[in-house]
């Protein structure tokens, strides 16, 4: 058990550190004004990629880091904050590992703010909030409250450091997020996005019919490809909605099967929460399960590309496997403790 628990700690801390390095490159790209790791001309076949957003006169550079587009960098930022937050509350971490975890949390939070993606920001805020609450509920005696407080301070400091070191980056994103997310402003995109995804979902299902038009007809990347002399994507990209894409490819039958699978998977991972509640793995399980649930339920609405993205997809299976393995770690720990108590009582018994 000790080796398995130690392996879990080392794995999550290592993934947190690697994620921080990757996200740090994106932050450096933002600091350099987009001149770092940026091609001087559009990549052939990827003319429709957007790396700069604007609202009024305010322009927001969306970093790509080492990825092909800003969306994948944003996905990495979300995954990075999930892994760092999941690793931090684990019992048995050394001082150096705990420090690395805090640094990874700070870098991931800064990266989420810098993405220029509204979805990444909303998911990031939700996941950080869930993580802090889950860690704090672990109890004062176990250090949960203190760890939650420290994590909260690190998240706040990360945003403050961006405001100090990169004031234009901070202010442009604050303006952009406010203009597009504040429901009181006419420039907000809540109604537009809701109508878009709702309409695209229904349209995709209608076009797919009962059995759909075939796997791959809405594959990731089609919306970015060269669509003709006028660079139109017409004829390639039919629907901008996850459920709509499933309906277009696999029809109504596929939508039903996908919904059943998502419900079954979400129920299975949520079942682990009951088994880990009150244990040292409780906060870690809550954080990972929350991301899995949001990933399958909410994030998928915006497009199938979120699930097809290799970054999110690979970590989806990896983190699901970690969640499924937590009950076995607890069972093995209980057996080891029982064996230790038996050995102690046997050694102290009179001959």
C-alpha cells in the first residue's frame, strides 16, 4: 500500500510540475506580446485559427504555448489546475512536494486568467472554488483548513502578480471578460451562446437522422481546414455543439447511447466520493470527480472537440483510473493497519 500511495503522490506532483512548465511557456508568450513560439505566417490548412479576440478597441492575445491553437492551451490550463489542486491535499507529501504543488497551482491559475477564454475562466473559477471547499472540509486537525487557506492565498497572489508584472495583459482580459460575461452589459454573450448551442444541437440531431452520417464527419479540426478559394469552412463544419456533433455522426441512436454512457460514467466516479469521504483521499476525489462531471456534462455542450482534444481526453482516462483506484488504496491501508495491530498484540502477549 505504501508503495502505491507514494506512487500516486509522485505521479500527481510530477504531472503538476510538467503542466506548470508547459503553461509557463504560454505565459511567456503572453509576456512577449505573442512574438514567442508564434509563426510569422498562417500555417497552411489552418487559416481559420483565431489567436486574437477583441471587444471594442481592446484586443486580447490568446496564447497557444506549444499547441496548435488557443483552445488546446486552455484545455491544458484547466487540466493543470485540476491536477495541481488534486495533488496538494494528499497526505504524506514532503515540504518540497507541497511547495511544488503550490507553485503549480499558481502557474495554472495565472494561465487560466491569461487564456482569454471565457469557458476556461468559468471552469477554472468553479474548480478552484470546489477544491478549496473540499480541502477545507477535511478538518482543522488534519490540516485541511490551513491548506485550503494557503491555496486560496496562492490563487489570489497569482492573479495579483499578473496585474503587477503585466498590467496591460491583466486590464485587457479584465475588460474582455467583463464585457462578454457581465449580463448587465449589452456586449455579453450569454444569450448568443445559449441560442447558438441550443440551435446547433437540434440542427445536428435533425441532420443526422436515426443512424447518423458516419464517424469522423464532425472530427476535430474540420472547422479549421481550408474550405475553398474564399477560405470558407462551408461543407466541412456542420454544427458547433457536442451533442449536435454526436447526432450528426451517429444519429438519434448515438445520442441516446452517448447520454447513457455519460450518465453511467458520472455515476460510477461519483460513487467513489462516498467511499473516500472523511479520508485523506476525500479532497482529491472531489476535485477530480468534479472536473470529470463538468467535462462530460457542461464542457461537452460547446463542441465535441473538447472531448476529442488529446490533452483533455488522455487526462480524462488517466484521472478516471486514479479515482477508481482510490477505494483499493483505502482497503489496502486498512488491511495493513489491521496486520500491524495484530503483530503488535502478538509480540506483547505473554509467552
